[in-house]
């Protein structure tokens, strides 16, 4: 049972039987029996503990001499759980490539016996469960390692930390385990780590080579940092686009830990970073969360000072963007921390630094082990105050929520699939919401779409009401407030992310509390009306107004069902349909079997409303048999990947195509681009990257009828081609007469550069929705702008479908100089060239997979433009 030998087990069973016989036949010996059996079980438990092996002994090599494969990581964790009553193993999911996602619970045997009650007690403290706390309520620490796969010392540190806790005989550690539960995720990103470890173990030398000239210090393009789909999992906590995030946060919210630590690595020339974090701090981080940063930092510093290890605090790593492994836990009541050790993918098992020192893998994991144990120590010291402040955090959230807005109203009268997508995200976040009843009352509040602070609006039946009075109140404010307060513009990532702009939906922030009807987990039951269809219709018609329409079309094309789309508005059966409407004619699909059944099944899957008609004659517009209904070609699509392409830029396209709309693509590596016959494809997608030049074959491909979709930095190289309209556009003259100071102080140069940069700001994009690129859209949408390069409107002959017009900035930091230059520039354009088309997207409309409002636009670029 606990890893002892069969012989010992037989001895134990025999002794136990004899003791029972003696003691219960002779009543006076019962007390003696209890003494004997307690002593024997203590010896038995000690024997099991003695079977615990160190990581080095179990794995068969010295820790620090190589990196551990993920399956061996899992083996070792299971070994600990089998042989120590302090360790419990659980698998909480699997990655895209099928690797297990695992957790270990570390605590005293008594706590592990009652872990479910302890877990429930904590959920009662948060308000997520009703009831009274029974038994122990103790702090929960969650340690996450290796979210970036090539920051590979982290998992090695996890194994050593686990063994130290499981095998410890020191009184202080035993006291920690008696008063705390520690949850350890030894590898958050198994696919990325395995990509790195497998590569390194292939190229690494038997005698470690610290020289940066060695090939073991230079990964290929497919770096281990990212997950299978090249997503950065440390940017995905709030959005949960990736399967690893979805599964991890589901179990995280079953625990709601008090402390969360995210272990990382940074450049090998750095030292070690721990709290306090750099500014800006989000304004909703509490005073206690800020104070505990100081407590924890002082404790870490004590150990680093003793060992003369270098470290720094309060620089680079801030606490603003809500989708990190430190900030998202902060906005869920925990104290969240990032620890950064010098090393990362360039370091290997040893690397020569610029100062001449050699940094080893052992150095790296030793520092992480130290801060991990120091975290447990300082938590134990402040354990009662941590519990008290945790309870207060959630009590205040319900009774006195932060911020001026008390209800966020999401209008639910049109484009219901967008609402469902938002509700799905809220459900993942355990954010509560209600649906409005029949009151039909007017309120005043902030109008997101028009950026008006005191707009009048009406709450109607079934509108979504998100109250600030709930346990997740802080997270509600962080994700929904119109604009985030920024105490310092020198920040690490995005500065704007408000959900109504991400989903481009009519919404209002109201200062009043508005009550509605309970709508628990509405996303799981919320459906559009079911499709209706006659047995032998003349045509099926489906509106094109949402991302679900793109997924529906993709499924139809995979089934080889011929589809057309309308290029002008029309009315039939007293229903109005806009440009882009899908029309499936029975005459086009004569050879298709069970057409009605198949189309209806697909429509139900994507909550698409079908209209069946028995005539081709319309009441207004063009009849269904005319040339204005263009056939949707089933395109063969290629996407560039490899050297000079940004990994995450490629990844968001790959994920969109393969996971979201499930449409087949061919990925072409830039290394063999010259050998590729581009003319076998209809579309080539150029993700953002550092293109040295645009291959001449691409221009020929477009001339002959192909289509290129170019995103972000790919436009930079296309602009240099004098044959293209993008090269010939001119900017409007800047009317500003403000004089610029060209003298830069040496000390302030980093801030001076910010004047020409954008830190992930939200911009309103005016659309020409008569063009196929904007079919299904309203007159404007929103994009997250990160690209500091601006492009002029296309001259005559090109189509400026999306435009950054004057005063188009909505929220987020933009440098003063750049902000002037963005006005009246190109956001989305289409240039006819030869027989083909080039689609220009200055900023990615599908950014990080969470920018929902751009997903329809990207679908239009794929299936409508040029058809």
C-alpha cells in the first residue's frame, strides 16, 4: 500500500490479527493494544518514508546534469505519492499532444485525509459555496512551474522541492505541513517543455559546453516557450483560449488558493527577480496584497543575502495586465507572485555569461527551490492574517464592491451568438450574472460603443446584468471597466482589454444596482432558436453576422456542400437579409444525399438560424438565381511559418484555422519556400514577422489570381514594392503645430521612446461594410493596436475598408507622437493586383485568440474577398 515489501506486509497482517485476538478476548489489554498498534503504525509509516528516493536516485542521474523528460517527471511524482503519506497525486487534464497535466498536494497525513473538507471550507470562505466552515480552514499555497516550456530549470526545481517537503524530518517543515496545504503543478506546459527537452537532449554535449557558440544554446524556430499552438500560456489566464488554461483554471477555482507563485526564467545575463513587483500596479490590488509583497521579498532577500546571490526587485515585472500568473490570482483574492531566474532556453545545463561567470542548471534550480521554500515559510508565519484578509476580500466584494459602476448591462436583443460567447467566458471565470425581467426601465450610464459617460439607455427583457455585488467583484471590475487607470506608462504588456470592446457589443456601465432573474451558467443552456426546414426547400438561407456563421460555413465546405453568398441586401418571406448572407440552393447540390438533414444538423451545432424558402423570387433585391449570389470557393490555404515569422503570430492563425473553424491548411516553412509550388494554393497567409523581403513568387502568385492575407509587420515589406498601391499612398498632413523637443536626456531615453510606441491600446475602426471584407459587420468595430507602424490610405484603385479616423483612440496607452500619426491611417485594406487580391491588416483582428470581434473579419478575408 505504501511501497513496503510483500514480506513486511505479511508480517504486519499477522501481528495485527494476533493483537486483535489477545486484546479483545481480554478486556484489560485493550489500552495496551492501542499503544502497541500506534507504535507499530508509526514504524510502518517510517518504513514507507524510507522508501522515498531522491530525484537523482529515482531518475538515475544527478539533478542538474540533464533535463528530465515529462513522462519521468510524472513517474517521480507518482513515486512520491505512493511512498509518502504527505503526498497526493491527481491528474487534472491533458495537453493537445496527449501529455498528462498533473498536480500534487503536499501536507500532513491528517490534512490529506480531510483535503476535500479543507477545500470546501475555503470555498465557503469565498462565498462560492453556502454553509458553515467545519474543521480546519488553513492557507493553500499553489506553486506553478514551467509555464514557458524552455524555462526548464523550473520543473527540476519542482521535483527537488517536492522531495524536500515529502521527506523532511525538520520540525519547522513538519509544522508547515500541519498548518498549510501546498498544491504543486510541476509542469504547466508539458508540450512546450518536452519540445525543448527533447531537442536539448539530442544536441547537448556529454561534457557541458558553456560557450554560446555551441548549438545547444540555439533552439530552432519552434521554441519550447510556447504550447502546441504556439500560444504564450502566461498571457492566457483571463481569456482561457487554450486547453491547458481551461483545465488548470477549472481545478484552480475548486481550491481558490491564498498564495500563487509562477516560476519563470529570464535572460541568462540577469540575476533573480522577486517581489515587490515593478509599477504599475493595478489600482484594485489591495493594500494587504501590496504589503505582503514586502514581507515575502524581505524573507527571500534574507536567504539570498546569506548566500551572496544577486537579485533585484521593483523592476520590469509589473502587476497591471490581468492575464498573468501573478495578476489573475491577485484579482481572485490571492497573493500572486512571479519569480524570474536567469537562464531560459539559451542557458542549457551551463552557459558563459557576459561577465565571465558560468551559470549552471544547478544554480538555477537551487535559487527556485530556495524561494519556493521561503514562500511556504513566510506564509506559515502570517497564516492567520492571510486567512482573515482573504475572508475580508470576498466579504467586501459582496458588500462593498470597488469602483463607481455597480451593474454592467449587456444588451441581448441582437447578435445573440456574441452574447453566448461572452457568457461562456464568464462561466469559465465563475462570474455571476442575471437576466433582466420585464421592467423595461431607463437608466443612465457609460455607453461603450459611443464612449459617452452619461448616456440614457433602456434595460429590456433578457438583457444580461453583471452585478458588482458578488464574490468575483474585483475581477468583474478589472475585465469590464471602460478604461484602466495607469499609474505608469512603462509597462510590460497591454494596457486595455475591456470585454465589451473585445466582443464589440452594445453595453453600458451603470452606477446603480440593477437586479434581475437568476441565470446560472446561462451559456450552457442559452440557445438561438432551433433551425427550421421543409423537406424539399428551394434554398436554405442563413444570416452572416457573427463568428458562428464562419464556423457554420467552414463545416458546410468540409462536407462539400456548395454555398453562395449575397453581395447585396434582399428580402424574402418578409425577412430582411444583409450582404454576406449564405444561400444554399438545392439546384447547386443535386448530388448531395440527405441534404436537408445534414445542413440542419450542422446548423444546430453552431446555433445558426436557418430559413428555408420554396421560391427563388425575392420581395426586394435580386432573385436567388442571379449573378449577385457568388459561389464560395473551397479554398486551398497555406500559412507561412519558420525563421523570421513570429511564433505567436503564426500560432493565433493556426489555432483559428484548426481549432476554431476546423478548416484544413498547409503550413509552409520558410526554409523550403523556394521549393514550394505556390500555385497549388488559392490563399497564402503571411503572419507578422521580420521579413527580409517579400519573395517575388508571391507577387506572381497574386497576379495569376491568388490571394495574400498580410498581417502586421508583413505589410512593412509589401510597402517597399513600388508596384503596389500600399507603396503609393500618402499621409494626410499633420495639422498639429506643437513643437517637438529633439533633445533626449540619456537617463530618460526609455520613456522618451514611449512617445512613439503603443502598449496594446483599443482603437475604433470605421468600416465600409459594403465591401466583402466587412460583410456582417456594423459601421465600426474595435481592434487592439500594438503595431507602432502606420500605413496611409490606399490611393484610387484600392479599398480602404477599415480606417483609423480622427479621435479613434478608445483606451490604453499610446505615445504622444504616435497618437497623432495614427489618425486617418489604414486599418484594413484590399488591393486588387492582376487577377488576384492582397488583404492588408495593420493589426491582427484575432489577437491571442481572445479578440472575438475580429474573428468574423478574418473569416471574410478567407472566404469572401476575391470571390
